C-alpha cells in the first residue's frame, strides 16, 4: 500500500495515531523531504510542486508560477520519486492552508 511505502521513504515505521503526538497541534511527525507532487483538479488541471515536508497526516507543498487552489478544495495527488511513482493511483487531499507559493495538504480518509 502507498502509505507503507511513504512510511519507508520517510524512514519510519507506521505508528498508531493514538500514541504519536508531536505537540498539541501536530498529530504526526514531519519529515523534511523533496518529492514531486502532481496536484490535479478538474477546475484548474494539474499543478506540479515539490514537498517541503511530509507526514502520515499530510504534506506541505511548494508550487511556483500557479495560483494556489482555494482552502477547502479536495484535490487528487500523485507523489513521484526520481525512479517512479510512490502511489500508482492518486490520493485525495484537502487544501488546509495557503501562503504565497506554499500550500498545506491533508490526506482525506478513503
């Protein structure tokens, strides 16, 4: 499953949400990394960005030369590493915040 591959990429074992609190606001440990993110939505097509950090809860993605999608928008995201995709099928993520050329995306439970 892509979440297991993501956990391995981050160098961590999958953990329980109940016991993995980083601080009062963060439920998941973040890992600084740069992974290509292809963000797609019918209203604007595909935006290419790169993660600044990623966790089991979501990702912070830098996008350039494209307006950020509105907060609350659910988008489809494919993560790609140099040698191929991390996830074959796009995952649903919600835009949680936007600041200039950076957006915060949260995984939407399937």
